[in-house]
């Protein structure tokens, strides 16, 4: 079963799709999956990491099967067959 990636709000516009399916690979971490998606969809790469710092921290709230990744293993969360990953843009104010 593939992984399902869902993009909410502005990320839907940036990705051009509300939902994308990608092939599952055993042992795949969220960090590796985000890097792969960033290469395939470079417009999202700027959202998913700090390009200047080379930092893989996401500038989006990320949920895996409805759970925010900070309560899991963060970007080191190991993904499983059929997981749903949702990306929600973070709104900054000032």
C-alpha cells in the first residue's frame, strides 16, 4: 500500500495537488521521505526545510496518522505501509 501525502491550505496550491501517493519503502523515515518529495516537487522543498541553514526542520505542521510528529520521533519517525502524512502550513505573524 502506498503512503498518502495530504497538503492543506497554501501547501495545496504550492504542490498543485491536494493529495499525492508515493511508494512505500521499508525503513523509510519521515526525514528521508520529505527529502525525496523536496527533490520531486522543488517548490515544496523551500517549505520543508531552511535552505540557508541546510536544516531539515519543516516549516509546516506534520501529522502522521493524525498525530503530530513531536509526540512521535520527529523527523526520525519511521513510516509504515499505508500511513497518511498531512502537511499543514505554519502561519507566522508579527
